[in-house]
C-alpha cells in the first residue's frame, strides 16, 4: 500500500513539473500574437513629445519597457542596429520609447548597453503599440512604413536591417 501511495505521489509530482515547465517555456519562448488594433504599415502616428518625425528622414522606433524579457533578450540585436546607425550605415535615426519613468529608463538603457536617444513616460498606446517589444520604421510624416511586434526571428531581424539600410522607401512595406 505504501509503495502505491509513493508511486501515485511521484506521478503527481512529475505531471505538475511538466505542467509548470510547459507554462514557463510557452511564456518564455513565444511572443503574443499581435492584437487586431496593433500598429501596422500605413498607420499614421500621433505626435510624440520630445520627438519630431519631420526632423528625420526615417525613424526606427524601439517600443520597450522594463521587465519585458523579450526586450531584454533582444538587446544584442538593438545594439547591432545602434552600432550600424552610429557608423553611418543606416538611413534611420533610432529612438527608444518607454512607458516607464526617466530613472527606470536610464537604468534599462545603461544595463542593456543601448547608446540611443530614449524617451520616458511615453504612453505606448499613443503609438498604437499593444505589446513590447515593437519596432517601427516611421517616415517624416509619422506614417508607419514597417512594423514588427514581439521577439524577432533571425529572418525578421534581417528585414529590420534591410529596412533601415536601404534607400528610404517611397511606398509602404509589410513585414513578412
């Protein structure tokens, strides 16, 4: 009888471990699908305090927030984008926007090594950003040319690199 109870307890522990592990892995390795009203190519964005769309031929917006593990995991890619822009290999000016406080943003930018202009206290919904991270290529009129939501695949990272190194688009592009 005692061995049956121990066996049942072991089975229960194993089942619970599998359930907890699968929930963790699902959360850790899959970004949420974009919401139906999420930002997309062709959307016109609201003016942004501290940023003038018209002063830049093209802007790459990094929509981030503290505590977003997809944002943290994507930091090496953002560092490459920033390095490309600083070396003159990009036609986009990069700005990171956060809903967080200025002190929090300063901490995140420093800890992730993001040497980029960062705006704090931005209500992300004003930019139609429903999830983080979100990357947007925006023209001087505030029109979204490209949008990527969530943690990017290597193919999507390449799309972002191409979108920010190619001559400024005259038409709208949709992410693949």
